């Protein structure tokens, strides 16, 4: 069985702040990280391998520096890593990204002579773009079923997959389907392992990150990167915050009296 | 498309470097240089004070005959026999867009036993409802939704399709988009029509809300967008005469690759932040789970729902369903009280549309005061108890 895990390197965006004086992003000291959801996808891939055997293959599309993210995946225990890197991939929206990823998966399946005995695992969304679109679009490219927002995963006999999917805040749905399948996981599914010393050494000394460009993938350049994208970013801007700010004065008691009278005027109280 | 730097104009000021989210630009010997990390996102173009950076776009050549696509669609979803309210919100916005484009507004429902409910969509601005009726569609089947919707879209060719950004909408929308090769923009907070081209200008937060991006699909149709619940308002002022198109389908369980084994109602206390009139939220400044009691009490005297910033959920002070912000709920209550919340951008994007915002924080420079209507600079542990007493007093005077 082949267990594909799609990962993305992202800026540690939760830490990104705006410099209030210059209104620009403060980037200094912000590391690039493996997208947090994707670490849970890697963990699930490794767990499936431990229970059922198979090879765990990490795939990422990005600039050469994204190799670092794949090395991290290798150090957690992933068997093989592929970096899809080419200037032709730049500017891709989710449609072009999922197409590029699908070409790599199809190529690996063909080379491994695997037809149906595989699973693709993605994190639900990346913290930079937050679209949650690449997973379902990749499933469509591969023409396999998808289950998104997965909380629990179980592989049973005869390639039967049973998952729990989050459905609204108060419900989960238990769904059964068969391999091959693409699932996108939520953070609640597991706790990603930390790479051990041996894992880290192996990731750099024994394992390789295999680079694939558009030619290796046999891609049509019209379907890659910006050319293959239907959407374009027209404009990017820093949001202007509104609000008529009344900072209240006086002792706490006075401030609260004022506040309550304002709220009465506003018909809140 | 590529990014070009005019080395004559470039002053080497580094504004572009500071604004690039990917570290894709660098100043070498006083001139900006594009690096491999560049994703052509365009942040540097906006940031350059001397217009030395140009994003060179290829000429626009239409990928489809756009003139064939007409009309605005809203795809409704439902739960326990009720239409999700985001559908009504999208009808409000959809009506506005349809009026500008001078086209009709259609709502699509896949389900069962909605024969009476669908009649009311005209009150919310819809010109037409397409109701695909099948007993099995009372539940959500990913592939049945995708197959049915792509069929309808190919047949009717709407130019705009709006979908709620819920666990359901975000499951089928990308797959439909891929099958149709249509542009899809996730989690939009603003939708407008571009003059002349009729393009849908889709604005959404990105990088955890630090940056807003306006996205369009200039050369293709349909244009698809998902929108979070709570962003747009329901509008019942523009009633329309409704045309009903009913399509009966005899779908069976076997028609889906997936089988729903069980739906588990977690039956926990229902937290409904999105529909609350008043929300009292706490942040890191509350200090501990124990200290949250005072925030809870304030919520209680106001009849409010309790919320929190991301850190309060991470520290396990509150249940995950109470999180307000980019990765939590987007809310717009009549009154939002932020106690000990500094106002990280990720929080602000989730609550800044509230009608009245009160901020209580020790730090006078906290960004929360930039969106607050009333600010109290002070220690919440002293302020909140007095506020509770005063509210009790005001309320008893009313009785």
C-alpha cells in the first residue's frame, strides 16, 4: 500500500504581526514551518503504516527551501519525499496546485505499479491561505472519493475505510468507503510525534528528497502555476480598522457609570 | 506573468522586503531583487512607495465564452430539516449582485421535505428556486451533491455561485470547481461587481487576517465563492415573485461511494455564538480558568453567550466552540465585550463587525482599542465586578 501525505511549508503566520508605525508585516525571525495540520497528516500516515504496512510518501510543491519541510517529514519516519519545484509552478491557485500534485501521485503510482491500493492524506487547510480547497480538488483530479474534516480514521479488512467526520459543531458522521480515498484531517485526530535523534540523522544521511520539475511530471505548462489558475490576486492590502473610539476617563466607578449610560442610549441596556 | 523591478526607480528602501510574506524579495546593492521563494503574490507591488515594482500580467484571453453565463446562484444547505441561515444571508448579498448585473437570483436546494419552506425564498430576494428532491438527500452525501450540482451548473450556466463556508460547503465546492474548471475563492468577507467587466471581486483575509486579498476570475466562468456564516445580512426588504423548479430524483444509497453508518449527536450543551445578541469574551488577560468565573458572571447578568480568544482555548480555559476569530467563529452581535483581549488581528477579523464593542484592557496601546467603541483602560479583575454590579442596578431599576 502507498500512503501519500501532502504537505506545505508555510510562514509561521500565527506569529506574524503588523508594525503599527509602518503598517507592514514584521517578518524578522519568523521561521518557515511545516503547516500544522499537515503534521497530523504525517502522523496518521505513519500510524497506518505501523498497523498495515506500506510506504509513506511525502509530497510538497514549493521553492527549493521547502526541502526543509520534507526533511522534517523524513525525520518523523516518512519513507520517501518528493519536492515538486519549478518556476512554472509559481503563482498557482488551488486548481493548478492540485493538478500538479496529482501528476506526481499518478507518476509514482505508475512507477510502483499500484492501482487502487493507496490513500492520500492532507491537512484540512494551510495556515497561510486557509482555503481548504486543495484536498477535494486533488481527489477530483485522481477521481477517488474524498472525506474532509476527519476526526478518526480506521482501515479495516478488504480495504474498507471507516472515518468520523466533523459535521457542524455538535455532530459527527461516521462514514464507510473503500480504498483508494483521499482524506483531510483535523488536528484532533492525533498528536504528531517528535523526530528522534536517529530519525533526524537518517533524514539527512540515509534518505533523499527527490526533486521533480514540470518536465519530469510530463506536465502541460498551460495547466501549471499562474497559467493554469482561474483566479488571480487582483490586489493585496492591509485592512483598515474602523470604530469610533471613546476611551473612558475617571475612576473605575465613574467609567462604568458613563459606560452604562452610553449603553442605555444605545438601547443595549 | 512575472515581476519586474525598475532599477532606475528603486531606491532600495526595503519596504517590499518587509511586506513579502514569503521572503521572496531582497535588497542587494541598493536594488530589490526577486528570489526563488517568490510566489507572484503581489504584496511588494502594493508596498513599493515609488512604484518601481511591476507585476506584468499576460494579456487576458477568455478561456470560455463568458457571455453564455448569466445569473447569480446560492447553494443552500440544511440540517435536521432546516435551511442553514447562511443561505438566507447569501440571498441578501446575492440580490444586491443580481440587481447590479441585471440578472436573476436563483437558490438551489438538494434535499427532501422542503416543499413548503422553499416557497418562502421569494421573501428573501430569490427570483427562482431549483429544488432537487430525493429522500436520501436529507443527509449530506459528498459525491451526490457534486454530481447533481455540476449537472445543474453545466445546464443553466450561472455566472456567480455563492456557497456557505461550512464543513459541508467547503467539502463540495472545491470538487465542483475542479470538475467545472471554475475559479473558487474561499471564505470571502467582501463581494462586489467590477464595473464594465462584471467580474466578481472577492475579498478575503489571508495570512491569518493580517492581509486582505481581492481575488477575481477574469477569463472564465462560473465564478465561485464560499462565504462564512455571519458575514452578510439577511434582507427581507426586496421581495420577489418566486418561480419554483422541482426536480425529483430517485437516488439510492448505492449511488454514493460512501455509506453513512451513523450520525452522532454529541448532545453537549449547545453553544451558539453566531446567533447571540450579546457576547462577553475573555482573553489571556483573564489569567486562569478559575478567573473566568467573573467573565461568566458578566455574561450571565447580560444574558450573553461566553466567548474567548484563541489562547483561552489553547490553554483549555474554554471549550473550542467558544473561540472567536479567524480559526474560530465569525460573530456580529449587538454588543461584544472584550475582557483582557489584546486584539490580535486573528481575533479582530472574527468580531469587528459587532454593532457595539467594549474593550477592557490594562494596556492602553492594545490593538483592541482601535476597533472598540468604548474602551476602559484598567485591570479587568477590578473593572468587571463593578460593571456587574452596575448592570444589575440598571436592570433592577427597569423592573
